[in-house]
């Protein structure tokens, strides 16, 4: 949900005064976006992906993995909290105790009915503009993952993977990582 007043552009300073109400507050081009707490399935998928990414990255000392809520400050009027993000060793200087000040290498958003359009369009364009190298959009209902990678002219959708097709999620950012979607989406 967007709380939008075209005459008013909110900044990170305003953002720091938003209430701690259990909802996700984000700024995109100064517009205030609010999403309710995630569903059980969303949290389950975020936990599974986080555990696998964190373990892989940590064991190989490739950088750092964070999960929401963790502020990514892309500009004074663009502050988001991706579900998961990876920051390579080359970009760790962008990390502060409070947030990441710049683009992560990889962003993962787990969609829902209320966030699908924002994740697929608004955030995709934002991440593309600020130089996120790779963006995954996870659909918990369809059990799919869309993969966008930076190309010469911006993001290119390089894959649409599904658990039904027994696809595995891989990325050149993390050579050797292979996440079978059947396992990621399997509920116990």
C-alpha cells in the first residue's frame, strides 16, 4: 500500500521517525510504502533461503547475508527492507551498524498478493537503477522464482524457475551455490 502525496517527498530522516508497529515501512522516490507483517509461508521461505544463503556465504567467506528488517539506504528518498540481501566482500564498506548505504549485490523479495506489483515493477526498476547486480522475485503461491541480472542496458530476466520443473536456483555471484526449489518450497 502506498501512502502518496505528490507534493511531499519523504526522506530517510522522516523514515527514522516512522512507528515501530510491526509493519514494513519503505520509501521509494519519497513515497511511503507500508506492508503488513508477512504470512507464515512467507516467513518459512525467507527462513529457508536465509539459512541456505547464509551458510553458503559464511563457510566460503564471500561476504554477508542479511534478512528483513534491515534498512538499505539507496538515496535520501529511497529506503527499502528487502526480505534477503547479499553483500559481497567488495561492497562491505557500504555497511554501517544501522544499515547498508548503497546497493547490495543480490536482493531477494518474497512476493504476496499485496506486494506483487510493487516487487515486479516498482522495486525491480529501483534495484536496477541503483545497480543491484541480481534480483530474485520469489512467488510462494506459484512456487516460482524470477531471476533478473544486470546487463548492458539494465536488468534482463535470465530465468523463471519453478519447483514443479525441479529447477535449481544458481547465480554467478555465488559460484557453486545450487538451491533445489523443490527443497526450498517443501513444507514440513
